């Protein structure tokens, strides 16, 4: 619809769409119009019909509906069935040319032998071409088309079988399909609907904004952040425990303690808790007094490419330059006050 309206600025088009009726309730969901986003146009008319029988792909009132839209002067009429089975070809009795739409999930290649529309369809669209096995399906359908039409010497690329991804905007396969349908319509009916639409030789390929293996990337980021926060909280608690045990040992060593077993127990507990502290964090904590002394001096000196750089420091600058990692861990220990 979108391609037709852009291609022909002054032409009109009608769509007669048939939906199946449920055998148990007799009702039919005429839902095709819900998904037709391009029909909100004065040059487009769409009407849905129910089959009213569960074993048919068309309504018995289809021909009357077609007569009405033709009498109304529409330049092109599309008749869509409710989904034909392997042996249903009734659509060919109401149309000048036929387009058969199928998907790669038709089963084994032998199932293609049973599909009558592969004998009668002028154009075949293999939709949902982004599904796994779509290339194999396209090859098998082309082989079957060759057998059905006795086109043994025909090149595969010249066959009117196209892989499409209808849900994808400006899909190359859909562009080729539209051009083929319009060109064939002109050739078979002599209509003036000669398209100026151009297409490329590209094959349909799903274009992902987010690759499939990264569809959870936002969840992965949030999970990683939560895990890191849990880990740092745990590490700070371990560091706090070690600080408390160390202070207790120092306090006991500073007085005359008759019972040395308490100090021995505290040292054993310290060794056990120390195993839970990450090695890199332990190294950072051990080096922190040196870092503090460097920032507390009048000048901060460091080397870049063997060149010594010196910066004058103050108390406020010291607080700004201290790494967030150091400050977070040591704030738990009460080292920064």
C-alpha cells in the first residue's frame, strides 16, 4: 500500500480481504484492517469479508464485492484470501494475476509437491525471511517452481520467487517483490500502472538496532552494577571487620594482658577475615597512607615520560583528588572524618 501510494500519486486502490470463520462459534475476527497502517488515505478503500464456512478460503460474496469496486472505478483491486491450504486455488478464478505468500516453515521439502498454488501463482513471496533456514527454503521453493513449470534451464535469479521481510521498513526483498508484481501486472493486463519504482539486487536481511545476542544489554548493565555495588558493600564490611580486629589487637598489646590466648584468637579471626578481602583492595588500603602523605605535602610530584611534574597542593585540593574508590572504602573505616 505504502509503495503504491508513493509510486502513483493520482491512482486509487481497493482491497477486499477475506478472514476465516470459526466452525464452533461461526464468528470471524476481521482483524486485517488493524494492521494496515497505510490505508488511511482517500485513495484507498478496504473491506473485510468473513468466509462464513470453515473449509473455504473465500467468501461466496467475493465476486459481487469485486464487481462493486470495479464499477466504482478503482484503478487496482487486491483480493486477499483467508489463507489457502495445499490444494486451494479458487483465487485464480477471480484474479488476473496471483501472488502466493508463504513462510519458510512449510515442513519438509516434499510438502512443496502438495501446494497447488506453486503451479498457478505468477509470483511467490517467501515472507519472514529472517527465520532460520530461510535460504534453504528459498532454494527448495525455486527448485519446486522449476519442476512445476518445466523451467529446467532457467537461471534461479530470474525466477519470480522472492525472500521478503514485510515487517522491516524499506526491505530490499519487498521492493523487488513490489516492482515484479507491478511489471507483471502491466505485461498481463495492459494497464497503465507502469511503475517508476526502482529496486536493488540486495537480498532481504534483518537489520537489528540491537543485535540478538545483546537484546538484554541494558539488563546486563544493571545486573553488573548491582553485583558491583553488592561486592563493594561486602568488601567494605570485611575491611571494617579487619580494622576493628586490628584495633582490638593493638589495644590488648598495649597493656599487660596475662591471658595471651585472646590475642591469639583475634589474630586467627583476622587471618580468616583477611582471606575474604580482595587482593587488589588490600593493596589499595595498604598504599593509602602513602597516597595521603603525597597529597598532604606542599607539592604533589609525579613523572610523565621521564619528566617530573610538580603541583602545589592545598587541603581542599586533597579532598577533590582522592580517588572515589579509596574514599568509599575508607569512609567505612572512619579514616576520613
